[in-house]
């Protein structure tokens, strides 16, 4: 009786078993079992979905669950899960080299135990205890040092010296920052008490100040000359800051020479156009469905676009299934019909009842008339069944003719556009099946359906 180990599925050969095959099984155990578990590396390709590795006791071929190193690649658009076999005890090295910058969740199949996250671009050593995915190490011995500085992204400083840390953090390169003692700062009648400095009235620009001792909310500072800064009071609501050539100033509007419009108010939908000089003018929004055209001088709104200008000259849309057509003199909406036909031929004898053919309709349309043309006088009744391509073939339950089936009665022809009870609408890709319900004396008949596209 063949038995296998719990964790790696190694074939256990009993005493006296596997005569003449002992060697091949042992080789498989070593090559596909032990070697995979000890040094095996497998590529696990994600396709923007979770992946589950299953345990297979087969030792005649590679089984990914046995490999020590799982190299995860592929493209993900969200965090994905790598499910490992439940019930086995095994260690893994898992590398997240997928594209998309998303982490991988590693858990046992079913997700009943503790899971572990492998961050994007990282490699993690884990241990599977049958139900949980555990971090391989959770203890750092005393005195342990890193071979390289721990990066900022991992919570470190990225440097090995104080000066290096300041450089990484953008704090300058000096060993210390000496701002002087409090006694030094308290000289020259400048009093420093807590967070308050007194004794300085206005520090000018030559000393690193502004020369100003008071401000109002919104004041702007600008340089005038020497070591003097001046305050420009905040402008009124919606004023624009411009330059007079020597100082900044607030203005109400900008004309076109200044990159503005010269207009200070608008109504919703207004269109601005140039008239001449430095002037722009507002064109109010046109009425609903009007078209913007030109009269050769200014833009204007037009209700109807003539044919000469690429329009129709009409204010309404044609009925369903109509197209805008010109007869060389005038243009208008015309219904565009298409004929869908099937010839039913009895092969020299009277047509038998039953299914006679199928058609597929490649466009959306509506049936508005049927016509039957026979080779000789007789009587025939034809039913039409319809269903989607996915549900092909249609059956009698899919009839579309209601109680008004296409019929010839004691004649060579029949036609009707009164489709009482019909399901006349056809979707692109639908299939039609034609069934002769009864026939007397007719050897060949053509059934035509007049449809208009929608």
C-alpha cells in the first residue's frame, strides 16, 4: 500500500514493496521531493487574482508547494493573496517581485490561521505550522548590528554617523548649531523672556528684518529702494494684482493688452470674442439646441443649420429606422428597409412540415412586414422562432409570430404588415429558425421579412 509523508508528500516504500520500481521512486523522492524542499525555486505568476498552491503527493514531477523559494511575479492592481496548503509544516522564502506596487498576503488555504504580509519589492522568510503563516524570526540578539544602515523607509536613519543623519534629514552639515547663550541674546537691551523678545522696534532689511513694526491682514511687502520695504494693503474683493512699472497695484479688470478680457461680469454660458483694438465682447448663451455659427463678422446662435453648412435644414429627428437621404433636389428622412429572406424547397415534392433553416441577423432591427411567394397555388403556414446566439438553437417556445403566422391560403402568395402579437424587435446577433407548421401542394416557397435598422 502506497503511503506518503504529511508535509512533502514523499513516497514511503514499505519492506518488500515496489519490486523493480524501488529505484525510480527513490530517485523521484530525492529529485522532486527532497531537492525541491531544500534548494528548489519556483516562479509563481500572478494575473491580478489570488493564487492557491495545492499539495500533491506525486513525486514524479515538480510540485510548486514543495519548493523552498517562491519567486512571485506578474501584474496586480490590488493586494492579492497567496494560499499555501493547510495541514503541512514547512519553511518558505517568498519574494514579492510583482508589478503594480501592491503587497501580497500569505495564508493557508481557507484563511483560518494567522497570515503574513510580504511587502512589495521585499523578501520574507516564513514558517508554515499547518494552520498559521509565521515570521521565521521574532528575536534580535543583544549586540546585533546591521551590515548596512537601515533605510528611512524602513524606520531607520539611512546613515552611520550623526553628520550623515543630518545630511539625510536635510539638517545641514555642521557638527553642531550654535545660536549663542541666553546671556549673549540678552545683551544690548534686548530682553528675551520665555518665548517673547522685547527691546527691538523694527529690524531693517540690512539686519535681516523688514523695517516695519505693524501689519494689517492681507498686506503684501515689496521692495522700494535702499533697505526699505513697503506694505501694499490688501485689495478689494476680486481685485487683480498688476504692476505699474515701478510698484505692484490692484486693478478691477485686465484688458487684452494685459492678458485679460476687460470684462468684469458674466452670465452663465457667456462666450467671449474679440471685436477690435483691446476689446472683447460677450455673446450670451443661445437657446437649447441652437448651433454656434458665424455671420462673417461675429459669432451667432442659429436654430437650424442649413445643408450648405453641413446641416440638415430640419429641426426634428426622423422616426426610428429612417435615414437622412437626398434625392438630388431635396433631402429628408426616409425609412431604410432591408429584406431578410429564406427559400424553402421541397426538392421536387410538396414541402414537408418541420424545421427548414436558420439565419443570424448581424444588426438591430424591427420587422414590419412578411411576404410568402410560392411556386404554385396551395396553402402553407410558417412559424418563426428567435433566440440569442448564446442560446442557439431557438425552440417553439421562442416563437415571435403570436397568432398571426405567415400564411398562404389557396393561392401563390401572402403578405401582411399587421403583425398582431408579434415580437418584432431583433437584437444584433439573434438567430431566427423557420418551421413549416403545415403545407398543401406547395413545392418551393420564399419567405421574406422586411425590416428597418434601429
